[in-house]
């Protein structure tokens, strides 16, 4: 039996950090699209703006002003207080984690902080698989077991991620 999450791990080990950073953002965007109806419009727009700004920063290899502005807009749109805790609106935390794969070191350097270790793309991919599972469990039909719905959705999300990596990566042996 093929296990997409293991295959994804093998694929991501072969990809350079810059490409992995872009993929993490793509993975987050896919789950945002899945949960679109549950994300408030200002948060949705801020998430998309931040994803685009992160893609640009990763391509540039530095922190452009647009990235800091987009991150600030995301925090303004998504930050909430829940009794005595600071929480983020649906979708924002996923995007912020995905962005850390490619922008964590740049942001730390720009802020004058010491070196930081970016989180691995595989961590973000698995977190997004889990989120897809939670979403599916909440939206399952009455005749579907919660755990079964979640398991299926995690598998489908991992399969989508594998297909996306394969479709977006150039052939390492050149064009046919």
C-alpha cells in the first residue's frame, strides 16, 4: 500500500529550502481554500496577501517592506482575545506557520535577532493534513464516523501534497 505521507517526506528531503518554503505556502493555501467558507473575509484577504508577500520575499532572499506590512495586516485582521489568551482567527495560524519555513531566518536577521532554525516543510505539511482531517470530521455526514472522515481527509490532503510536489518540481534529469 502506498502511504502518501511517507512518500511526501521522501520527496521533501530532496528539495532545497527555497523550494520547500514555496511548497509550504502552497500547502497552506490549499487548506485555506478548503476552509474558505469558515474564514472571515478580512482574515481571508490578509492571509492571501501574506502568502503572496512571503512568496516574493523567498524569491528575493530578503525581507521587503511589503512582507512586514502584510504580516501586520494579518495580525490586525486575525488577532482576537479569548478571556485572557491571545488567539488567531481561523486560517491565520496555518499561514503564519507555513511562512516560517521560508521567512523565519530572514525576519530574524532583519529584526537583529540571532540565527533561527526554520521549521521543516514536512512539519507544516503534516499539520495541514491534521487540519484537513479536523475540518472533514466537523463537516461529515451523519452516516460517517468522525475518525473515518478525518483519516480519509488526512490521506487525501497528503495525496494532494504529493501530487503538487511532483507537478511543480522540474525533472532532475532534464526535459524529455
